[in-house]
């Protein structure tokens, strides 16, 4: 369903036109997404815009699971936005601006359809979208942000000079300027210049909790520097109401066989992230890989799911069908050639005769390499596909399907030689309980590769594909060997 022939819609003006050949106009970089898209789109654009936005939201949720600071979350989110759904200010050409914002608009509403169906999905979607809105609000140009705020009615009441004087002492007591180390006089001067707005206290619970506002008769007196809290709360409330409304009408789409399967796939995005180019890769990423090298590579570079399958294969001298399929495609993309794959599987299934192996297994191996049947060259399965597949402790995701006791024991058995210790287990267990399975896997990668917490596999990116994990692990080993010996050759 998720095609490899990805197109950059923002680079093709013809795809930005609706039936009447006019471009949609989006005056602000910030948006409350009040109106749904009223233009025709291809199914491919429908899917790609949603996937690109979901990649950003999934990384935002991963940031929350990792307890990243606001600055770290903002940096990671900004990186993801620049990669998948960048929004420029109004200073760029109108056609480019509208192209970017059209994709943003479409992606948001497609994901509304995917995440409106249960209360849990709605809460997770609203939380991630609100964080994305905060990042964009924080990075928006001040003049454009002011115009956006003036374009909406936030139901706040500006406090006049007389009222500010009336409650001057109380307001000053709750005034906390963002610049630390200010003298009393500097703080007093900043207070005198600050504007205040009144809203009902229930609209700024975060500021009330932090004692950053003065409360009087149900009103919260909010300084202009904290005005963003009112906006964030309004965005969150507005989106939740819209999602609940969307959920009421969604059953009317159940008969659309084109859309519903896609929405089902998208709604799983928070469980395992959204794989990028790895989900379509069909060619090997490591040259010169042989069957005899697999045991060593498995021990040093495999994610837990593939290492579990490899361990079961070595123990039982056999894997069930779905295990062979998943592991075989992983090995293919890892770089194992067809000839070496046949050697590997024949040696692994050493308790059966050559005749039985040739009749029952050789064809399927050749088929997965595109040499039999319809000769399709299949990609390896992503984390999302493994999670959505048949539940199994043998060929599924261990973080999801293992009992907690078995998971912790197996983690120590597999990775203690690479630095994973018992004191790391509570943190990983907590991520698993939150159903942040790919984040738990990413944390194991960080620990076993001496990566700083929050760095992920690099630049804060989370694990979303077993081959991504293995390839990055092997790449780090090469870098380490090269640093130690510039002339060293490492597989």
C-alpha cells in the first residue's frame, strides 16, 4: 500500500490545482484547521501527505516517551518538519507557500479520519498535534503570529491601565519574566510594560498550576508573555471537539475499500513509528555478506526481534512460515545474496534431507528474491508491519508479545555483553507499558551503542525498521574501527 515511487507534490505545480484551476490560499503558517479540504486529490497524494505528517507526530510522541526537554523536542520536531513537511513564512513565493500549506492541511485532515475512532487515539493525536502547533507557534515570525492571533476571537479581555493599577501588587507577585538574573528594577520596568488579558481560569490550568497568574472571581489575569497558553488550550479544545464530531460521521465511510484499510494502517503509527525509505528497500545494504558471517552479525548488530528469530532458528533448526518469511526478507535487505541465502537456510535446517529441503523450502526462498512466481522483489517488513502481523512470541515484536519477566530476562541474555545492565530495565519496561515499543527498542540501541540518551540511532531518529537498526549498528562499528585504525576494513 505504501508505494516506493514517492513523488514530491510540493515540487509539481500541476498537482496543486483543483478542478477550477485555482490555487488554495492559506494566509497564515499557523492554523486551527477550521475547514476541511475542498479540493480533489489523488489517492497517492492522500496517502503520502498523511504519512509525512504521521512521521512528525510519531517522533513527537517518541520524544514524550523519552522525557526529552522542550528544547530537545523542538529541535527534533523542527528537523522532522524540514525533512517531511516544511512550512515557510509568508516571505516566500505565494505558489510555494500555498503548496506547502496545502499538503499540511490535507495531511492533518486525513489523520483526523485515522485517529478519531477511539478516545485513546483521539487523546494521543491531540497531544501530538498540540505539540506540533506549539513548535510552529514558537518559531513563527512575531509579526505573522500577531496577524494570526488578530484573525481569531480567543475570548480574552484586555486589562486596561486602571484595572492593572488596582491589582498591581498581586499581578507583580505572579510576574515571572523569562530572562533570569534580572535586578529588581529591571523586573519592575518589564512589569510596567507588560500587557495583561483576562480569561476564565479553566482555560489556563497549566498557568494556574505553576502559580503564574493572578486569580480573581473566576478570572485569570494572564501576562502577554504567557498569552500562548491561552492559544494552546484553545487549539487543543477545538481539535478534540472536531475529532469527536468526525467520529460520529466516520461509519459512513466503512464501505469505502480504498480508504478504510489505509486509515487502519495510519492509526497504528504511534505504536511503531512510520518507516521511511527502509519500507521500500529491496536490495542488499552490505556487500560481500556470506552465510558464515550471519551468527557474528546477529550477535553484534541485530534488533531484538531478529535476534530472537535467529536464536530460535539455531535452537530448533527450524522456523515457522511467517518467521522464515520475515527473517528471510530481513537477510535479503541486509545483503545476503540468493545463493548465500540458500546455503544459510540449508545449513540451518540440518535435520532434514536435501530432497525435503528442495521440495518444501527452496522455492519460497527463491520467491522472496523475486526469482519465482510473479517475480516480485519484496521489501523487508517494517516495525509497523511486524507489530500488525500475527501475534507471536516467535516472529513478532518481543517488546509487545513477551511477558515482562521474559522480556527482561531475554534482554539481559542478549545484550549484557554490549552494556545493557539490570538498572536499565525499569526504564525500558516503562516504555513498553506505555506501548511505545519502537522507543523501547531505540533506547536499547542507545545503551548498547554508547549513544547519548535521546540521540536515537542518530539525530534523534527512532528505530522504525529492523534493517535500519542493523545497518546503523554496522555503520557505527565501521566508524569506530576506522577511528582506531584508518586502514582497517570492517564488514
